[in-house]
C-alpha cells in the first residue's frame, strides 16, 4: 500500500510515518514528487496496518497498490521519473541517446568513437568490457582494461559511460569506472545481480529478456528499486518470435504501454532489436515517435572489422544521419534530445533537412 502525505506535510511527519510503517513489520520507501510525498509500505501485512496508518499526522490517504510491482508502479508515482547522470538525461521530456561499440576493442577505437558520437549529439558512450557471448569461443571483452579505456574516453569527452555488468562479484569493480550499469537481456532475471546493483549507487539500464513478459521486466526492476536505487531505466531490445527476417522482433507498442504502467523511463535498442544496420535508423526514428525516453545504438568506426555485432552497428556517418532525423522527430513530438545544444555540425545539418 502507499501512504499519501498532505502537500504541506513536514519532514518530521514523514519520518514519523516511516517509523510507524517499519514498526508494523513493513518496509518503507519514500518517493518525493513535485507536489507531495508518498511512502510505499511494502510487505505482506494488510487490514489493521492500513487502519493504523490512516490516522497518522500529515497523512492524506492510505491506498492499496494493485500492481504486483509496487515501487515501479504509476499508482505510487504518477509523475515520470527523470534519470540524470552526468551528460546523460533520460525521461520526463528528455530524450537521451547512448551510442558506442558493442565491445571495447582498443584505445584508438573507443576514443575515436567517443569523439564522434559526442560531436553528433549523443549523451553517453556505451561499450562492453565484459561480454557474455552465446559461444565460448567469441570475443569475451577486455574486462578491467576495457573499463579503464572507457574511463579515459569519459575524461577526454565528458560523456557518461554505460557498460554491462554480468555477475554480482563484478558490481563494485564496474561501478568504480562506469556511470550507468547495464543489465543485459540474459541477466534480466539474475536476481542476485539485480539485488547487487540495487545497492551500488549507480544508475541502471535494465534490458528486457528476449522471452520475458512486461510484468516480468517490471518485477525485475522492482528488485533494483527495492534495493534503494531509484535510478532505473527500462530497455526494450526486442523479443524472440517466429520471424526470421530480423534478429529479434522490436515491439514498439511496449513504449506507450510501459508509460501507462510505470513512471520509469523507457529506452529502445534498435540495434539488437533488428540485427541489421540498415534497419536501425528507421526503427530509432519510430521509437522516438512512439515516445521513447532514450535510445541505445551500436556505433563503430569500422563495423566491417568489429570484433562483435558489426553487422548491426552503424558507422559514424550513419549515426550522424540518425541523430539528425531523431532530433527533428523529437522536436515534432515535443521532446528534447539531451544534450540540448548539439555541435555546430549538427545544427547546420538539421537546418539543411528542414
């Protein structure tokens, strides 16, 4: 259930209600909105707990939460959540773009990519240091050396760093270097890993598993939120269907549906969602039109020779074209691509297509 406080509730009244909730054997989770504060009371107790909380000082109402995902639900927080991490802003009207290679391969590769995607207007650099691959013989990533190269790219460009963490034991290590920890599709229901990133102090990008339902995705997010981490971004990266013309099927109806069910921002991955570079820009544009709060796009300076996922990676010129198109669509649907001020190159290019 949720304890909805009066708009003028004082900090001492809020603290009092937290103590009351926890005294009943429930867990409390404070959610501060622009107009009022809500306290989620999480646990199995019902009945008398509701009645005893309703009479508390500064309490406007006590309302049961119907959704199985409690803290992620719109019932708890009607306003959209904004996740802001350094140069990356996602949600609440801001469209953040995360771009970079599938995996970090070398200093030259990652620095060249970082400079290029920043110039094109991306808000964050992605790159895998730890790569869980289907085949044990595929490139597995540079691990900590890759993290150090990502940190060097951030030092030069100022871009926030997004990279995947694949095991609970690696969370502290990755969190020392990265700004956003990505939970990949294979690990969406790795509950020990979700609990670990819930307490890591870093924003989290949670990818939907290829066979996961929306409710399962939201319950996975609940693990992270329940750990005390409010900075969670959901990512639609495509699901497995009977179709074979794309790597996965990218269901963009997920975006507006999630916006009805949760306050968490929704990011779309058109690279994994299609598996073909020639489809990425069109699906990225469609995602923006559908209301996505962010994009995560694979970009490589030389896709033909990439060590992983080159067939779905854009080259630098293709990514610039994607940014021009998505910026124009975002403007048309009332969104702002962050950073709001693109480079002079991008301004000139956008002016050309208008």
